[in-house]
C-alpha cells in the first residue's frame, strides 16, 4: 500500500449529498472536496492561482511556471492540492532542504537527502478566500508530513504581515531570513514534525 492511499486525510471528502436525477437515480459526480498531491499536469492551474494571489500584492510570484513544473516533476509527493468538483481551489508546493536555515539556493533546489520540507508557496483561489481554506490546507499538509519518515520539520519564509497567520498554524519565528527577493525581506519560520509516534500509530501512516 502506498503512503498516499494509507492517509485518511488525503481521501475524498464528500461535503454534501450526491445529486440525484429526476428519476431518483444517483448521478456520477466528482467528489465535492478532494485533497491530493499535485502532478505536472496541474502546473498551469497552480500558476493561475499563484499569479493572481501574489502579483497584486508583491509584484512577483514565489514560483514561476517553469519552477512549478520543476518541483512537481522532482517531488510531487511534497505538494498538496485542494480540489472542489475537480477544480483546484488551493495548493501547497514544497521541496526538501538539507540545512538548518534557508538561503538563496533553497528557492530553486530540491535536496533529496534533506529532512526539512521547504514550503515554497501556499495560495488560495480568489473566489474562495476568507473561508479558512488556507489554514485547513496547511493543517492537512502538516498531518501528511508527519507520515513521511524522512520529514523532521517544515520551513518557510513569509513577509512580516503573514507571521500571525503561520503562528496560528503552529509555526514559530526563527528571525529574519537570509533570503531576499528584490526589496522584500522575510521572516523565517519552522514547525517541527518530529515526535508524533502516537499520531503515526493511530492515523494509518
């Protein structure tokens, strides 16, 4: 059994009753809500959401389309997408990192021997923002990381105004990040995913 098939929180979640035809027979419909790892085929949908979410705020995207494809080819198992009736509404993309803190190289590299998951980007489609989807997706992603034997902690960098959001998700601030993008400065944050043996024994991991 694969890791993904054993994880109950990545299986489809039906949020409402299936529609029925006028004759009372059940119609074949897509899951109302589904969480799954992304594939390179999802890259265009990912970039569309990311571009709208970030360019309007900072003028640039954490990952450009070719970089999204790069990570979804190298480490799709470190991504997670939220789909509603087959449409991507939110996503996270990560890669592995092998140092204590992030540096400029972490923006483009995947280190297969690393034990830190670098979360490059979390974004939510504009039509479903302010509904708590970002927090829910991050919670599911962290649960998923706890089932990966090589993952010890999650790292990310964010602008200062986002620090309270990630603190509510359980991250702690490590201080200013070494990485800069143009005039932007970031705070580096981490979340431990170690020491959850009880959760692993009881979550199907």
